[in-house]
């Protein structure tokens, strides 16, 4: 059986993902690829918060989650977003099974020390549920929520962080972060930006310090580094289109590839 590939779908890309993207997942699944999807849902959460008159707050690209916000996050991520993804995958011919990190205590967390409210830091990712779903021939579609060890508290988890933790626990060969930009972009002298095709942990830290990597890209690359530290072979940040997804799964260079060492083979 082939190695596991974890695909993180950002909330900002969800409505933009074409039918062909889901068709590519169905084709890859048919070819024997073991695929796991972890999804976000930021814009849909913001839309629902607006409807219930709650103003979203963010610190360094991470959502501040009060008690009321947490209820909305759980409803949107576990409900409408998760099931919409399962439905689109099924329409495209894939077999998909939607769950959250709460189910089977797949993601255990403790409250972060950062001033973010009910946002958790993952203490353990359990692979029992994702592996059981894979063994049944389905793609697990996982909403990024976690639960405390005593199951008394739900935590909101950044989807990039959740994807990295799940990829590491599954010893995935690859983590693909699907986003609305083609990868990490480096400013050039003429004012344009050029994609960084390959980078390493050390270079990423330098780019964060130089403010080349900012905002929502910071948790993305930090999750990538954490996944690499825990054994994931490589992380790819790319756009959500069918050709890029298939190319990445087949080992071709697309977007930004992040490795522990820039000399490491793709």
C-alpha cells in the first residue's frame, strides 16, 4: 500500500476549489493513494459570526476564540464545511468520511498560554480513527477541533497546525497545504514577487525574521516545520487545482517545497 498524503484545504480556498480538484482526489484514491484531508473554514466562520453579531479577532494570523465564538466554530467546521467537502468529494466519485478531531479523541489539546481564548495546543494526535477510515477505503475528512484529555472542553485548533500534527502522527510521506497563493513569495528588487520553489527550516526562520513571511503564512510554515521535525518527509505549499495536486502526489515540483535540508531530494 502506498504512503499517506495529508492534504490541508484552507478555508479561504474552499469555495474556489473546482470540481476537477475533487475529481483528481477521486482518481488518486482509485489509483491506491492513501489521502487524508484536514480543512479550515475561516471565511464561513467569519460570515456566521457576522450574522450573530460577533466581531472576529486575530493575533498573528490566529483566531481569538471566546466561548460564543467556539460554539460558532464547532457548528461551522463540524457541520456545514465538513459535510460540504464530503458531498463534493462524493459527487466527484471519491469515497469520503467526515469526522472531527473530537471524534475518538483524535486530537487531544490543552489551552494555549497565548491570549487566544479557547484555542488549544495539541498534546497528542491519535491515528486510530483516520487509519480505520483509510482501511475501509475512504478518505478521512477531518475538522480541526480538539478535546481535553478528560473530554470536558473543546478547543479550536488552527487547521495548519492540526494538519501538521495529523501528518506527523500518520508518518505521512507528504503534507500538501492547499492555499490561495502559489507558495511562499519572495520580494525582488524590481518590486515583483517570485515564488520560493524550495526552502529549508533554517531559511524559513530567516524569512520570518526578515518579514518576508508574515500573517497567515506564519502558522502555515511553523506547522510545516513541526511536521518535518516529527518525521514527515516534505511539505508542499501550493494552489488548489487538479494539475498541481496530481503533480505533487506524483513527486513533481510545484509551489514551495519545504524540507529539513535544501539538498534533500524531492
